[in-house]
C-alpha cells in the first residue's frame, strides 16, 4: 500500500488535477458489508445526541476568549479520552479576541420603542452611553453603494434586505455582504453606524450575529444586526412617512492576542497510520446561544462516527481517522487556517487522504458531493458511499465542494473533500442567535447523520486507493 | 320596544336566571340579509389588519404608566374619531403602576451561562447588583407545596412544569398558578426568589411575563420567568447531577398611583340609543412585545367591526354599539372592573344588552359560545348568529362564558355574553413575550374575525328582543 501513497504524493507535488493516480481499485465486498453493518448500528445509536447534550448543557456557549471556550476545550479533551480515542492532543492557535458587552437600541422618534439588536463580530463601540441619530433606509447593500460618499454624515445606514430560505442555504452568501462589508461601505458614505436586518430566515425577536471581514481590531463604524421583526418594524415606520431616530449603545472589547486550540482525537490506522481521513466540526460557537446546531452537532457527529467505527470493528480501519474539533471557526476559520498552514510547512499535507466537516446544523443528510480534484478512478468509491447511504435518503449530487468551512484551507492545498449535504431549511432560523440551543435538535436526525458519516469515514479509511 | 326593555329590567332586578323575559321574537329576514351582506363585505376588508398595523408600528408596547400607554390612548381617541364614531370619550381609572428595569441572570456553577429571563408583574427587586443562590428544583407548584416551610432559606425555588398546547388554551389556567401565586409559596418556604418556566408553548429564547396575584406594591420575593429553552437547560443540568448556582439581578419599580383610561367609541343606536352592545379589546399590552396578538388584534377587530357596520348600513342599527378599548387588562382587568363598578353605581348596567371581548389572539374564530343567563327565548338569536357564521367555519358550541377577560366584571353583574372562540393553538407561543409583534398576524384571519364579529354585533344591535 505504500506504493499507492508514494504515487499519491507524486500526484500532489505535480498538482496535476486530472492526473489519474492509480488504476481502478474496487471497494471490496467485505468493506461494503462492514460499512452497511456500521450504518445499521449507527441508525439506532444516540451517542451523537448524548455528546451534543453534554456539550451544550454542561459547557454552553464557546466563544473565543471566554471561560466558555476554555471549558469547551477541556470538555473536548476529556470526552475524546473517555470515548477511547487512541491519541488526544491540542494545537495552540494565536488569534485576536473580541467580546461584546452592553448592546441596547431604542426608537426615540416617532415613539419610544425598544429594539432587539446584537453587535456583529468585532463591532466598534459607540461613544459611551450611545449615539442618537436618524436612520436612512437602503433596501440592499447595492443601494447603499449608490449613495454619495460622505452623504450620511450624522446618520445611521440601515440595510433591510431579507435572506431567502433554501434547503441548501443558498440565500446566505447573497445576503451576507451587508454583514461582512457593510461597515466599510457605511463608513465610506459618512454614516455613524451600520444597522442591518439579521442574516436569518426566522421571525423571532432574536438577532443573528456573525463575523465581519475584520480580522483584528474593530469595524470602521459600530455594526449591528436587528432581529427580523425589528427590521420589519423600522421598514413599516418609514413606510408611514416617519424618519425614525434611534439611540444605539454598543460597548465591545478587543481582547488583543489570545490563544485558541484545535482539539484533535485520532483512531490510529492499522496499516497506514500516517494517512489520515479528516472529519470534524468546530468547537467554538457564537456567544448568544449554546452552539447546538452551529456547531455542536458537527462536533458530536464526528466524535460519535469515529467511536462507532472503533467500537464495532475488530481492528482499526487501514488509515487513521482524525477527528478535529476546530477552534475559532466563527471569527474566520482561524484554527483551520493555522492547521493547514502548519501541514503545508511540515510537508504532511499529502497525508490527508480526504476530509469533510459537518457544519450545517443538525438536519438530515440528503446529498453527497465530491471535490473536483478526486480522480476519475476514485469516483466509483464516492458513488459506492452514496449508494450505501441511499437507504438513509441520501443521493449523489453534482457540484464541486471544499468539504465544509474548516476544510477550505486544506482543500485549497489540494486535499480531496466530500460534502455530506444537510437539509438546512431551518438552519438559518437559529444560526448565530440565542435560539441555537439543544432543544432544537431532533435525535432521529442526529442518528441519520452518524449513519451517513460512518459509511463515508469507514470506507475512506479502509479502501486502499488514493482519491487523487 | 320599550316594553321589552322594561321587562328585561324587571328580569334583571329579580335576577331570576331561568325567567323567560319575552316571547320569542324572530330575527327578521331583513336583519339576516343585512348581516350576510356585512359579513361578505368584511371578509374582503383589510381595515382591522391596517388598524393593527398602525397601532403596533406607530405606537408599539402600551404598558400602564409608560409613554407607550399614553401614546396608545391618544392613538385610540384619534383613530376612533377618524373612523367616524358618533361619540368618542375616555374614562379615567386609578391604579398602581409598576415597571421593569434591569433583568439579568447567569448560571455561575457548573459553568458560566447567560439565562434569558424576565420579571413577572410587580416582581420585587433583588438586592442591588443581584443575588447569588443555588436553585432547588420542583416539577410543579404542587411539589413546592410539599416542601417544609422555611426549608429553602438561601435558595431559589425553581418550578419547571410546562404548559400544554391546546386549541382553546386549556393548558394556561392549569400552569398559571406558578406564575400568580408561586411568589407567596416560595416566600413561605423561605426561598430568596422564585424562578418559573415561562407559561408558554414555544421553544424560543423569549421569556413570557404576566401578572401575579399582587394588585399593588411588590411580590413577596423576586419572581422571574425563564424562557422554555433556559428552563430545559436547568432541568438538564440538574439531571446530570449538578446543583446550579445562579446570579439573579432584577430591578423593578412601583410607580405608585397612576391613571389609566378606558377609551370608548360609540355608534349611536337609531331607536334605542341607551341600550348598548359592548364589543372591544384591551388597549394596554405587556412591555416586551408590541401587543399585536395581545391585544392589538382585539382592539382592531372591534374598531373595524363597528366601522364596517356604520359604513355599510343606511341608518345606524337599532341599538348603540359601544367599542371599549379597555385599560390595564394585563395588571388585573383594572379598566374593566372600574367600568362595571361605575355602571353598577349609576344603575346603567341593565342597559348593557349583551357584550363580548376579543382577547385571544389573531387566530380565526371557530366557535360561538353563549352565557348561561341568556334566556331560552333568545337562544335562537345566538343560533342564528352561529348559522350565519357557518360559512366562516364557525360552529355553535356549548359551555358557559363570560365573554372574555374584560367582560368578566360585567358578566358577574348579569350582562349576557357571547364568546367568539378563536383558534389559540399558537397563541401561547407569543403571549406576553417580545415576539408578540405584527409580523405574526395573518391578514386573512383578521378578515375572518371581523366577518364573524360583524354578524354578532349587527344582529345584537338590530334584533329588538332581550337576551335575558
């Protein structure tokens, strides 16, 4: 099998995307039978649900730089050890911390009304005690772009477009520019602050926070999200001909340099221990909820998947299954970028046979997508995985993938990836809100996820060929 | 017709509940045809939805003693005048005001976690800066009753039972004792504070406030509701064997003597102007939302009903339709009690021919119930109303009724009442929470309500007989 590894490594070095690295190696009957057996055990196993319950209940929110994150890292180490992983270790990652403090807003004119808001990631503070200003309404980021530079002096720019609901979350990217770059645009137009409708699909008084495009320090102006009902309220007030004046008080803090961790657990491969199949979720969460669907679910699914394979196979699979609980995903894939950079530097990137992250909630898996750099000769393995997931309601899907947010830095370095596509119809009702709590998770869906992940992880670790 | 009125008055004085006050007087063909015509206009008319939109958007929350309540009263007067009511007036009602201030809670042990809470009506403050104490869990009010008096010294009593969901809201009354009287029981047991699971059926991080059994001053200990997900979280923590310690900071204020108002609009009867059919909703709301389903919807339905009848009949109906926008319902039917007391004192109670309040959200009407004091000879009128509402999906229902919360003091004085039963399946998802906002209201349901109310109000005002 070493030969295959060497060929794969050569393929990586040449970075020839269409280079077929090996002749077609079938997935053995035994491997398929074992995958089916594991899948059928997983569909009756509540381990992932129980792991998620423990994380979200005993730890809660896990925002970088808070005691919750620290408790989450401890929890991860202890849980991986308790589950019997062969190796458990952490890797430090330097980053810049940021936390929210006071955040209040009220309509002052035409009538006093409290607004439900939250600061976006790395939002600058308002002056102490808040600022008072009229809001100026733009239906989209594109509309704010059309305003003359400097024209919003003394005003607050308000962007009101609403994210659309799709099963695959397609509405997110489109709406998100207001959150990530709105603060720069508002500053350019002279505004005192940016107010956006939450990037979310629900109708509850729970605003959605989320990252801006700022890596350290602060946004250019205070950047704040309104809950959907509050955004509707401002739009209606403006529709009546009012020019709402609001008071906005946001106090946040740049924590400066802090250290987060990737927490890693491995089931060591019996034949090719240096070759790794990467699965995982991100351990950090936003601070408003308890990080159940984002991304405690992914953490729990990955931990339960590896544990189920270990507990139900006589020997370990051929390759190592590396469960990575990524650090500081929400603030810009910080743990994942550091991990990939270190593997690029030490030359171990090529050992990453294939990977995927579960980070799209706790809905059931419905599709299996593969990255374009998987060779034609390996495609049948992905098709076989999809076939064995068929009874779970999973179908093979077209389209390229990086395998999830924290896989992006690895995918950019050529690591093959799969995407176990989850039904995200309701995901953006909860995403980044106080409502992201354990009670929203369906145990049946958690079992279905682990069943699908088990098929993928076991076959990827057992099939002896290269995906490239 | 005066004869009937005198007979009715005699019947009232004798307070003989089974006394048939008049021979059977049919509902005329013309009256029925007009009711159908009005119903069919109402089902296409968005007036109520538009009135509700204006109230909830331009005014917002309307809690007694706040600027919002004052703005709501102004809005009510102006809107009734603008709609062309014949008489618009207000009646002052003395009461004791209470407002919330700071309200925060956090789990300190076993891990730091923010809790979503809100103070119950007239909750006492904690010491400044809050109190820290372990919680002691009781699955119900009845379980807390079983604890030894004085046994909870230095602890917080936590009652976790969950309200059940029913179309008719039957779960509310059963769960509500924890909210109304829990503070007294907690104090008796020696607890520092009372923490209850919100009386509500949703799963959002929005706690449900509501009145306690305290009319002025404060509860005996601070009395606080947790959102359902937060209550679940504490129950799970306890299930893991932890003894959660929390910090609770509640700062509230007794406003002392304040004045609220019942706002009244009348369409004067063409023949029997002193005889009144009472319809309405309550104008006040809790402070957390904007009082859309509780009870802006009722206010809007009543205003639109009377307006629709006025605008689509050549002459006014025989009797006066009195739309009462009740004051301070949430703090204990304060406006309604004062209204009834004044009518008892001045002898005009007997002029109240029949009444009903819309105060169960914005769901469609599905049933028509009548009070037991309606005479056998008048029952056919109620049956006829129900029949004409049949196309709207309304059926005749058994069971006694007081005609809604603010009708209770009048019903207690013998005023006949109907209940236009609304589908409240989702009502307690929103009730008394920040989520009680306009976006939750379905315009089709608002039209259906007005159609049903128009049938009732028009026939009650036009049919010449007595309901007693």
